[in-house]
C-alpha cells in the first residue's frame, strides 16, 4: 500500500463513523499541490468535507485556512459545486460544504439546507483544531475563515455574516432581495433585509454571471450599498449557473481562488487579480470588475 493511500485510510477511519459513510477522489484530487479527498465526517452530519489525502504534504507548522460553503437552491448537497470546491481545497484549504456528499452528478432530491449548517461547519473546524485526538489537530487556520455560497447559499452566507469568526465573504450569483422583488424568491430561502449588509465586518466579493444572471440586480444593488468594508463585484457573462460544474470548477475558480489566497493567506501576488487599473482579472477575456472606495 502506498504511503498516501495508507495515510488516507487512517484519516478516513479517524473522521468517518461507520461503513455507511462515504468518500470520493474527485478529478485526481485537484490540480493544486495538495491532493484532496471529498468525504463525510462522523461528527458533522449532513456536510461534505474536502481535505488533504496526505497531511505529510503540509510543511512544518502549515495550517489550512477554511472555506465554508452553502449551495444554490438551498440544496442539502454540493452536487453542483463539488468540482469547484475540490479544486479550491487542492490549493491548501479545508473546505466544509453544507449537505450530503454527492456520489455522482445526479441532482439531489431531499429537504432543503438551513443557515445553521454553516455555523455547524465553523464550530466543527474550531473543535477539531483544538482536539489532540483529531487528525486535524492544530492543522486548521481558524483565524482565517471565508464564508461563501452560491444563490440561496449566498443568502445563507449573508444571513450569517455577523459571526465574528469570519474573516472574509464570497457571495456567488446571489444578493439580498429588495421589498419590490421579494416575491421572486423561492420558498424556504432566508430573506434578510438589505439592512443586514450593515453587519458585514469583513472584505466581501460578489462573483456574478453578468446581466443574464437572475441574481445580477440583487447582487449589484448589495455591492453599491456597501461602503464600510472593502468590497468588489466581478462579472463573467455566463448567467446564473456559473461554471462550477465544469472541470475543476471552470473560470469561476480563478478569481475565487485568488480572493481566498489574498484574504486568507495574505498573498500579495493574488491581490493583483483585483487591485489596479490593469488588474489581473481584466486580462482574462469576459470579466469586468467594480470596486468600492475601501478597495
């Protein structure tokens, strides 16, 4: 048995409850330097965890920043986003997604997710980082957590934005509804008022699919209301569905990963994707960007 396989087996045994729990290797573990596994965890039901197959690949003292993710349509499975999330994790992140592990590309059929599941993810990360019996003990950078989500997952993220443990936000194909268009929301979606934006206390990025994105007006309206923290809104003209289901998450993965590298790892090179008149994003065909005065 290869070393990586042995460590993966030991890690899965430590994290998973029984033979009923599942794991998958997606797209050869991603293109990043940390090949990852998508798995369930015994003490985090109704969530999917993306983490390194081999913790020996981490350098001495290296910790994994955290991406907490909520799914579109309040779906209780990241079945539409797992390639995107897997790719991000492979670049050195612990990714905790709301909902059950997708065994294939079939649409999830079941009850909707809740806003509380994102809080459960954060609680879990803190608990494992502090637990000497956990394979994740002192390997999680709990000082750097990005809360994120797509469509309804973005609304869940904004609902939870006041949590003091969050250090960045990423709102994808989403935005809060106005009173005028609240009737367009799907039943069961969280519906915070626009005043909720005042509770944001971290830098925030809106990643939208251009004017064909059904969430474009809501997302851009949010962005134009945010003046108290650094904020930017970027658009790529692919509509509401984004590129998440494309290999390795497609084009949306590029700025999402740059945002995380900048906000959670302090990477100055990644900041160039968003800063300056000739920022890196504008060198990629199709993208546009708007930034507030704090950026």
